[in-house]
C-alpha cells in the first residue's frame, strides 16, 4: 500500500482497524481454547482418553505443531476462509491439551494467572503499538532465546533438572514479554503493506492473531509455573 499520500489520521485509522481485527481473531481463539479446556476437564471420559494415554496426548501435540507449520508456511497458497478454519482448529486442539492443566493446578490459580497474563500482555502490546522506538533489533535476540527455550525444554524432558526447569520458566517469561511488544509493532507496520479489506489483508490478520495468540498462551504457561497452586 502506498502511504505517501495518506494523512496521519488515515494512517492511524488503517493501523487501528487492522490491529482491532487481529485482536478480534486472537480473542476468539483464546475463548475457544478456554471453553474446550474447561469442557474437557469436566468430562472424566475425555480426561481419561487424553491424560490416561500418552500416545493420544503426543498425537495431539504433533497435530498442533503440524497445523502451525502448515498455516505459517502455506498461507499464501490457501484462501482466507481456510486459514481462518485452520487457526480456529488449532485453538481447539490447544484446548484439548490445556485441559491437563486443570489436573495439575487449582482452578482459582489458573483464573488468577490468566488475569495476570492478560494484564502483562496488554501492557507490553500497548508498548509495542505506541512506542516510537524501533524494536526490530529485538527480533534476533528473542528468536535465539526462543530456540534456546525449546532445546532446553526438550533436554529437560529426559533430564528432569529442577534448576533448568526454573531457568527455562523465568527466561521464557522475558522472551514472551519481549515477543509481545515486538510482534505488536511488526503487525502495526504490516497493516500499511496491504489492503486490510482484501483476501491478503484477511490472511495477514490471521497470521498476526496467530503470533499474538502464541505469545499469550506461552506467557500464560510460564507464569502458571510461577504463580499456579498445584493440587
């Protein structure tokens, strides 16, 4: 989109409209995840299927990873409706695996941690949106931190080291707090590169929503480790 002939008010209007669309999709995905998680957690049969069978649980995790990779890599070749469907399907699958959290943590601590996460996410997203500073330089550092968290988490599945566990947790909080601001600013800039009412704009909003959704749920998991009361 050529922004040279747009007024400051028009640019702001485009950015606001796009970010509202992104937040709308992200909020819907979070609502689906929470609803599915609570419904599954209240069903003894479903919990037994998911928590009582490691094969089923790992199939769900692999399916989630596969959907994210597929959506991220192939979105240019799919229409907007398919991208929306895959995104919402991913959020529902996350709800299935997140139901396990209700077996580990009290419902009260899950709820309080959700509000802590929402507050932290909101502040950092607002910072990313309104700051005049260029956060592009954060990208490589945060990406390396994310890769480090993933590798360390896989290693600790077999090592079961408590010090490493808490190191991953606190570093993870910093990484996802930073990614929230970074991704928000990136989405704000992206809004001026496309027609938000076009097919491309709809797919761009879904990719922005996916990025922020992943930031939110991962930040939530890290904070739940810190603030959650185990049963």
